[in-house]
């Protein structure tokens, strides 16, 4: 797949395959096109060449609302909550296309993120970074996605929250949701990954299981800081 | 006591009337800003359009109201709201949507709305003429004089029928808007889009629908404001246009993009205006004997003359922009 903003390609021939129920982790140096890759999958930028398939169906260049309907959820790295809406309202917006599911999914999301129950009537903008990340992931989960895209979910979080988020990701995956995430904390992320993709200069450099990538001395030397 | 009645008539009632109209107008302006991020200058003339629709309908069927006992104009208001909402959506489709599709800067949209306002004004003038016309075509404007049961009070509290309707309708509109924004799925989606349009889209919210809903609400509210203003005074094609500045002042005082702020801002500007032109001499007169003899009370003790009323919102606007650009409630900094 080739793609980028306008006609400029940031991604130059990326190839990724992820099976349902798997955790895929994209790592790589700054500017490798990790976030761009995620945005391309979610239809936020032009795919100029190649294709993106979801369950065998081509989905590239479909608008986001149709992707949500097809079972894809996206959590951006920044600005991933509605700050003036309450936590509960944020979650409700996630199920905007499936209003009949709100009640059931709210319970499920509160189950994944118990700290949100207490805060449900508070504006999301008043929450701490880690809680906000929970709201953001919860919002995406409300639509019952089969694939959840996470853009650096632990960026800027304290180690305590970081572990908690990785923990939740595992739990969400165990509940049958496929995960594709971009992470800076490569070691921790690859440890929970079924599949890891090391991206550099808009191409995959290494693709393997998370454990194999962690064990690979070449990957360790060039991308994981030794 | 007579002085107090004078104060109630000229400040409390007059201020509430002006404040209500500014508030309803400012809600529309602020909603449009919060969804589309531009200052909609054509809002005042959309108000005029609403009032003009009421005038047309009332002239066409002047006797409808008499049978029920309310002014015909008021019965025609819901229909006019519908027509005005349709106009607002139509204007968006014809003028603003193509601009949005090109991804223009907000200032281009503002200038576009200036064009729309001139066009609307011309069109309305073409059909209505330039003179004033009463919206009370066949009905009589009731004026209520409430005498206070106190000894020595001669002056009654004066309130007119349209003013009572204005207060009631403002209250209903504000409560309805509150319920819509906080309880309904569409209202919450509107707030979500105002907060974060990209994330709203990523949640599957159809932003085109939200834009259309915003125009419907803004248009309907504009029709209410324009009609109630014209009921209180008379219909004139440029009546609402002169309210553009105070309405924007109200929206900015309250914090742009903040509907409750717009309501508060409307009343702040409305009351500031009435208090500024109020003749304070009247209130001071009873204490004349206890004032030092060298202090002669001038017969007109207003802060500004009525003819310079417009400087008040202008001053408030400048003051807010200089000292508190986010407004009373935290709005978006323009």
C-alpha cells in the first residue's frame, strides 16, 4: 500500500496482514509513518496505490462513518475525547450508530474500565491523562468494533497508567476484539503482540511475531535501543 | 414608590424585553459558530425574514387569531419558523456549503455571509417596502396597566401583550434548547461536533446532518426573535439589522460557542443598554432634600443619550475582547 497526505506519499509500499482476534503492534523510529499508516487504514488520508481489505472487502478511501459501521474503531493519539461532554456522553457518542446497544455496551465498557463508573457524570476534559485514554478507548469500544486501531495509547502516561492500559488492551483482545496499535514503548508493546511490524521510512523493515522481534538482535540493535 | 414603578417599567421590563431578543438571536449566532466556526453576519436579516413571513401570513389570513383569542401573528409564528429554517438550510446549501467544500478560511465564510445579508435585505425590501408595518393587522395590541395596591402610588406598571408572549416564548425556547442539547441523541452529537469535529466523524456522526440541524434551529430561533421584536415595535426591513452588533456582543460576552453564555450575554447587554439610557434623575429626586444644596440635579441624568444607545454594546464588546476574550463563560477565543 502507498499513501499519504495529498499526492505526497509517506507510506511507500507497506504490507501488513492481521488476523481477527490478533494484537498487531506497529513500532519504528519517529517519522517512519506509523501514525500515518493507522490513519490510512481508517480512511483519514489518501491511499494512492494498493488496497486495504477488511474481512476480504476493500475499504480504502471509505469515509470514517462507514468504517465504523463495518466494525472498525479508531482512537487518535491526541484530542481523543469530547472535553465538554461527560464521560457517559462521550461513551454514548461512540455508539451513535447503534443507539439500541448503548445500555449493554456501557456496562461492558465500565467493566473494562471500572474507574470510569465513578467519573461518569464528570466532563471528560477534567480527567487525568490516563482516565482520558480510558474514555477514548471506551468510546471506540461502544460501537462493538471487530478491529480497534490505537494510536500511541500510552503516550505521555505515567508508568503506572501505562501498565494498566497494556493490561486493558490484552483484556479487550481476550474479549474477541482485534487490535492494531502504534506504540513508542516498543518492548512492552511487542511483549503483548501476536504480530509486530517494524516500520522505517514508510516501509516494513521487519515483520514477525512479537516475541520473535523482541528476540531478534538486528531489531533490538537498530530499533529497540540495544 | 412612583419612582420605583418608573424604574420597573423603564429598566426591568424594557431590559428584559431587549435582553430576551438579544439572547434568542445570540443563541443562533453562537450555535452556528460552534458547529461551523464562523461569525454569521446574515443572522439579523434571517430574523427579519422570519418576521416578514409572519407579516405576509398575517396579512393573508388576518382573522385567524380572533377566533381563538390570540394575535394572528403568533399563530403564524410556527409556520414562519419552518419557512425560515428552510431558508437557512437553503442558504447554507447554496452559499456556505460550496465554500466549506473548498476548505476556505473562516474569514471567507464571514464575508460570504455579509453578501448573503445584503442580498436578503434587498430582497425583503423589494417585497415589503421600506416603511414600518404593524404585525397586528386585524388584532388589537393589548396594554396591561397593573396598579400597585399601595397608598400614594399613581403610576401603574405597564406591560404589553407581546411583551408577555416574548417572556413566555423565550423561556420555552431556552428550556427546549437545554433539553435538546443535553437529553437528545442529536443534541449531544451537536455538542460533540462542536467539541471535536474529527472525533465526531470518527464516531460515525454524520457531520452534514448536524450542520443542517444547526441551521434549522438557528433559523427557527431567528424567526422567533425577529417576530417578537416586530410584535413589540413594528415590522421594518432594517429593524433586526441594527441589532446585529448587540447580538454579536451578547454572543461574545457569553463566550462564543456557549449557548448558555449567549443567553446570559443577551441579558447583560440588554440591561446594560437600558441602564445606560435610564434617567437616574428620577430615582434621585426623592432624596433631593437631603442632598447638599450646591448639588443641583440636572434634569437628564442618563449615562448616554438614547440616540447613542448603540455605543453601549460596542463598548461592552471592546471591553470584553480586551480584558476577557473568552467571555463570561469559557468560550472559544476567536
